[in-house]
C-alpha cells in the first residue's frame, strides 16, 4: 500500500512538473516595485509562470505575495552584472524549461534636477549600466534561450519611456538611455525575425508609482515653471503589456505609447 501511495504521489509530481514546463513563462526585471510589480502581478493573475528579478529579495517576495495565482520564482539580480543575468536565466530554464517573454523593465532615473554640467560621471555611468547595458544583457540572454528552445521563439518587450521621444529638463542620462533603448528594440526586432523572436517597446508616461509620486505635487517644466501633472493607474500599463505579450508570435506591437491623457507630452516644451 505504501509503495502504491508513493507511485501515485510520484505520478502527481511528474504531472505538476509537466504542467509547469508547459506553462507560458515570463521574466520580469525590476519586479520589486512600480511598473514591474504591476506587470508581474497581472501575468501571475492570468496564468503565466513568472520569474521576478530585482536587486532586493524582500521586495520581490512582497510582489509575489500580491498574486496567489500562478507559479513564481524570485531571483535577486543586478541586471548590470553579466554573471547575475546569466544566473537569472539559468534559474528560469532550470525551473520552468523555457522563456516565452522577457519584460525588460529594470531602470533608474538617476539624480533628479541635476544640470548636465553638474552631473557626476558615476551617476551617468550608473544610469547607463542599468537602463541600457542591463537591458542589452537581459535581451541577449533571452534571445539565446529563445533561439535554442523547442518550440523556438518568444517575445521581448522593452520598457521605453515618453523620454524615448521627448526629454524632461535635467534628464540627460535617462533620456539618452531611453533613446538608445529604441535603437536596441529595432535592432533586436530585425535580428529576431528568423527565429520567431518578436521584440517591441512600450513607452509609458506618468503611471502612478513611487517613481512618479513627485509629478502630482510638481514637476519642472521646459519653461522653468514647476507644475503638477496628471497620472494614470499603473494597472492600465500592466494590461497593455499583457495584451502585447499574448499576441501570437506572428503579430507584434512594435511600439506602444501609453500615457496619462492630459500630461504635457504632445507639445511638451
């Protein structure tokens, strides 16, 4: 009888592992807060297996606790470090067998309100390492896995910004990296075509997160004034990312712009 119970339990475990391997798997960077957290929760809620990546384990665990549905794995990762990015994707494949989606979201604005002539090089380098180099390293690791896995292919969605189009005052490092991210998106999209790898970008304006809290009290405008700006629910961003993610690989949202309707973007400056 004990042997029979053991065999039944073993069969259930095999089935559970097979179900996990067959589920759609997403890697979300910067998943410990803000847009990354909202997207991770939305994907978990709708049946995705999600790997939560970020620099602080405790915030990743807080994100995981917000969605009781879905299989999840938290991996502490600094995306600017190649060894940690490699470990992230190795852990993902070991647990879930494949990568269907990378939401390349980790990023930093850097020191706010600092004129270009006063910006320390270390601050510039930190923003570039996180926003651009980190996005490249994660995309490269995802690309390698998506090219080799069976069935082949997958999707990468880069988190751009309104600043990929139009800068704010005193944002040279952030704006430069977000413009560069657009080039990264286009190049990856072209190179991924033969392997069924679809790459797109979502440019977001004033989603309500800790990073944009100051917008509601007052943000520096191009004319030198400080004025409050409207924000939108971050859940609307998460739903947009999920829509992009769940398209068949034969279809792609190359660029999507999602913003608070009345924010100063069209005609900024």
